[in-house]
């Protein structure tokens, strides 16, 4: 349309207006705008004809600003009936409808605005806000892009677009949009604050604090910025500073519920559970619909072992926000704690129905699947978690541990470079998961220290003053989830019975499970006092131990399955000892001692243990010299073994095997004719992988024999058919090696550096068979080959073992108990004398 034609259109429009022909004038102005979208005269003419007088518009805006939203809607609807082309009124109607959540009215209103005036920038911006609130993020981006295409200097649109990009996980693009907003308006406080949130999500924590501080420089009373700085400081572990920042926010706005919620998070992290609940409840009192605060209350209640109350709090959060993904996940965690696996799985799946990319829910499903023995499915769940959150170290460690269980060494090799980093820098993981994957005691300690610090922040119960007079009988308490047919129980049963009742009163605290078998009945009878405390929370158990006046508490679980480490974090007794169940340091300030020997932990390796060390004179391992071996030994045929040929035995947990040992074992099979390798059939997947590995090396898979799980006495008896037990490297046979030696089967091991890599060496030293301990991989293979190919040498070893079995210290349960009791007397005397905990040496 030429300039002359445009001028003619305006003249005709004025003529129509004089005649009262408004629609005709509107059409002419629209025709001009169709060709020249930014023609100011046409826009002004269209606005003047489409809208009511400015005074009426101002009145409507005033009603809106006073929060009278229902009245705004009512007045706007009347005005659009009178002025159907008044896009400004339609825009106000859309904004108000968005505010009250009237979705259909908002869509209709904004659609009408863009239809009447496609170039009205605010309409596209407001439509973006509405779509963003509906979670329609791609559509919101389109609306914001239309706004900035019409007005490139629209800082608010760039800011809001960045918020949507952040929600989509496009963090770099979000930063770019915030920078565009700030280049337009360098004093745009909200953009600095929002950019800080994205920088925090990127892990650029110091940069995030810088961005929040820029917002505060522009607005020293910006409450949200103080709150956000607190969040970053919390992530940096600077908890005292975080609390200061949250309190600064509250000094500016005492009714700021989010700051109270965040203070609760810090207090929970410090183990100040009651104070945390108080802070969360304050947040709820200010905002009764604060679903996140209810969810956080649930997690503190779980920390306290108040599981039913925790479920109620989760459900409260979900009643306020039925789409609260994290609350469903946490509900699943609590249900799993209660042993309700199916209900927990339902909760996790509900979380995933809301957010299929929720890594934590996939990880938690993996935990349930592994509990059910569904190891391959568990690995798949952990892999899904890592797909959506590649840096999730817990999921990776759990995946690796399950891959070790099924002997999938190809998959483990893919993560070889990652293993040394897991749990020692950014995140914590359960330290047990990595014990079999590397022999580096320094990192084992780091993992334990980080894990203990994060997982067990409980404030210890007040320390009671020591007695004025030393007790005649010390009260010794053993805490375990495994007072049943379990390796630790078999090793300890005789010790419980042997304790000198004139010097000691022995307490047992069963912290998990109600299964009763013959071994359980025997153990319960061996205690002077036996407490089943599985239904009590950790603090209640610690208080019971205080009430029982326990002098020394021994944790027989450490960081193993069904442990209750929180009991010791609360300080159940003045002296607390880590023993036997967990093969390594717990890295916890509340564990005073670890029981070992100088073979298990030589002097140059002491630094890798946070506990003071109790050095027993022979071996750290408790044993039972009355342990029955079945009188009738199953035949070779019954066990699937060949009638003739050398039998290498490695009946051990499959997760302890690695390719390093297995390739040696395959070479030995090739060198010793008619030999077989006798392994434990832990699971079908490991069996398949082990057979495949053997086959790939050109060895007949029939030369791999898998032992089934049988009763303990038969398990011991079947060792009699083996010729030699061959040990694993990173994680030795412990109780298994002890059982093999008790049954008369020699064990060849290799010394490593970690506790787990020196256990069998300790046993062999205590039974005076040091010639079966090697120092290198080459020595290990050479010794096994020599023994397998020199019957006379092996027979001499077996004869020596038979002679030493009941004459050397390893299987002298009475002597071991005396040494253990000597250590208890020493550590208590040290405490009674007011001395700090220190290394203890027990003499022979």
C-alpha cells in the first residue's frame, strides 16, 4: 500500500467516524496495519475506536489492583459486550482469569486479544505467563518469542523466557536470555536473582552468590535473594552462614514461610530434628497449604523412626498437591522402611507417572528390585536413573555392586575410571558398595567419613558423668540385625556363651527382624538380657541402652544390610566399638574403637582408620570351636563333582570375584589336567556370565561346578571334597575362609592394603600357615600351581592344618574370649581414668 493510499485510508476512516460508521473505520485501520504492522497512526486509531474511554479502563485497572478479582471479571465481561473489539479489556480479562485459575476464560480472552490486535505485545507476553503456569512450556516459549519479535527490548519477556528454559533444563539458553534482559535493563533486580538460581543448578555456586549479591546491591531489601543465598551456602556446607542469610530474610519479612522451611532443612542436616520440625511447623502456620513443608516434616519424622507419623505428613503434602512428585517418592521410602515393598513400589511408580525422568524414583525402585533378588531388573532401574541424572553417584555405585553380583565384568570395566571418584568428592554413597571394586584404604576411609557425616548428623544424647567407682561387672551390649543363621552369628555365638559372668553382664539388642531359627534360640539363651528393639526408633534404643547402664556398646553391623547406625550416633554408651560385621572403618566420630590385629591393620595402614584400634594378639576373627560338621558328607556325585581330578574351590559370594582372579583360575584349569573350579551359585545371571567367560577362553564349561546353598553343617562337610581353597583379592573370604580352615581345607590368599584384602591373611597367620599368604599376583598363581601339581607338598600343608586346627589360636574360642574381655577392661579403665581413647594392645 503506497503512502498516498495510506493517507486516503485515514481520510476515509475519519469520514466513517463522523458518520458513526465505526466498524468501517476499524476495517480501514486494520487494512493499514496488515501491511504496515507498526504504523502508529493506525494503531492509535484502532485503539481509540476499539476501547472504551480511558477513564473506564483506569477504573477497571484500579479494581484489579485492589485485589477485587471477581468484580474485575464481572465488569470486564460487561465491557466486552459493549466494546467487543476492545482488546485492552480482553487482555485485562485474560490476566484476571489467569490469576484466579479460570483456564477456559483465560484462553478465550487472550485468543481474542491476539485476534483483534496481533501486534499487541502485552497480549503475547501475558499469554506466555498463562501457558507457563499451565506447564505448556513450548507454547509459552512461542508466546514470549512473539512478544520479543514485536519488541526486542521487552526485558520482562526475556526474563520469563529464561524461566521457562530453566524449567526445561536448558540452563545455558536460560542464562543467555537473562543476559539479554539485563543488557536491556541493567537494573533488573529480578533477572539477577533468577540467573543466580540457574547458576546454582549448574553447580556454579560462587557465581550464583555473586548474581544474588548484585540483586541485593540494587535492592538491599530483596527478601528472596537472601533466601536464595542461604540455599547456595547450604549446598556449600556453610550452614551457619546459611542460617544467617535465612534469618536476614526473616528480619525483612517475618512471615516469609519459605525461609522457615529452609531453616528446617539446615537444622535437619545438623541432626537438630526437634528444632527442624518446629521450623517446618512455623512455615505451615504461615502457609497452611505449603505442601513442601509437610513433606519435609515427613522426612524428619522418618529420621526419628516415627514412620506412621511420617506417612501421615507425606499424605498431607499430597492432599495439598496431588502432583507432588517428591512426596510420592518419599512416601515410597517410608513404606519401604516399613517393609511394605509393593506399596512402596506403587508410590515410586506414581512419582514416575508424574515425572518419568525422576532419577531418584528409578534408583529407589532399583533398591526394591535388588531386595527381591531381581538383580538384572535392578541394574536396569539404576541405569534409568543414570540416564536422567548421569552424575548420580549412589545409583552408579548400586548399579556397579549389582553388576558385581552377576559377574558382569564387561559392564563394570566401562565405569573403571569413575570408581575412584564415587563417594569421595561431591556426593555420599554407602561405603560397602565399593569394597569389592577397589583396594584403596584411603578412599574407603574418605567414603565412610563423608557418609557418616551426612547420614548421621544426630546430636548425641547428653553425656553422663562416669561413675565414682568402677563397676564390679561391666555391662557389655552387642547390637545386631543378624542374631539368626548368618555368618556373624555363627562366629560370635560361642563368644557370647564364653563371657565371664563374674566380670561381665552381657546384653543383646536385636535391631531388625523377628525370624527365629535354632541359632537364634541358642544366641538368645547366651545373653543375660536380650532386648528385641526392632519396633523402637534409634533414639529410643539409645535411651534404653542408657537406662540399662551399658558401659560398652559393640556394633556388629556397621554399614551392612539392616544396620541401625543412628543408635550409635545418639551415643548408646560411653564406649562404642565397630566390630566384625562391617569390614572396614566407619569414619564416624561416634565410633571410638575398631577391633583388629596387626596383620589385618599393620602400623603403616593405621592412618586409614578413623577409630582407635584394639589390637588383639592373634586374629581379629571370633570363632566357634564347637561348630558342627555334618557326619555324613555328600558324595562327589551328589555334589556334581567328578569322581577324579583336582578341585579348586572358590565357594564365595559372587560379588567378590573379579576378572583378575578369574583369569588366573582359568589358566590353572588349563595347566592342571582334569581339574575343576567349584564356585557358589549365588544367582542364575552370575552362573551364565561365568560360564560364558570360561567358554570364551576355550575351556569346557563342564569344568565349572556350582555349589547349591545347603544347611551350615552340610556346607562345612562338603569342603572335604575340595583340594584347595583359592581366595579373592579386593574382598577376601572372611567367614568363608574360616569355615574352610575349620573343615580342614587349606586357603591360598594374597595380601592387599585394605581390611577386606587382608582378612584371610589374618586367619592363616593365627593358624600358623603363613606359607599360604602371598604378596603379589604372580606369587599367588605360582603357589596355587605348585600345590596343585605337587601332591606331596599339598598333603604336608593339609597335615599341618589338621595338627594346627585345635592347637593354634585361631580356633581357640576360650582364649579369644579372654583376649576380647581384656580389651574391654582396658578401654573401660582408660575411660574411667579420664584419658582420651587410644590404641589398645592386648598381650598373649
